[in-house]
C-alpha cells in the first residue's frame, strides 16, 4: 500500500471538521462546495479551484 501525504489544505479541512464535529455533508451544505468535491480534495484526488478554496476558507474562518 502506498502512502500519500495530504495537502496542507486537505489537512486543514480535516482538522476543522474534527474540531467542530462536522460531516462532509454538513460542511458541503454550509460552504456551498459539493460533498463529492470535498471528498476529492481531502483524498488528494483533485486540486481545489480558487472558488472552492475561497468558499471553504470563508466558511472555516467564519465559524
């Protein structure tokens, strides 16, 4: 099994969810980023685009 390092942004999302006890669905609903994209960002399947980064950072910064 190969290990891959999480991106700093993916780690930030995961830590935020742990701290606030949020599921991916709850975070998606509140940030207006699809749950599929949140899954993909957290698993390093995709690089988030500028809009997704902005939405997620605004959500995490405002809560």
